[in-house]
C-alpha cells in the first residue's frame, strides 16, 4: 500500500460502520491489489463505490461523497 492508498484507507475506515470494518478492509485490499496489478478500471470503480457507500456511517456519508468527488467527478 502506497502513501496515498494508506491515507485513503485510513480516511475511509474511520467512517465505516463498526460491523462492516472487515468487509470494507477486504474490499479496499482487493482494489489496491488490482491497482498494483494494473487491472483496476473505471468500471470497477463504479461498481465498488456503492458498496463502500453502503458501509459508511450515515452521518459521515456526505463527507465521504465529497472526498470521493475530488478523485472521481462522476462519483
């Protein structure tokens, strides 16, 4: 995990529902592995965004969506 991934990881994990921590961790790890292999695509991103958003604490959702728009204006 590079520094940018670590920063995103920590930001996201601090906002994930406690009951969804392990699921979110596994999804993030899969995404990071795909990035490292060069196989992570825009289509994959569009597929995982709703999965991540479903795991976020409701009061943190707007904050996370705003941060994601910085990286992907279509999020």
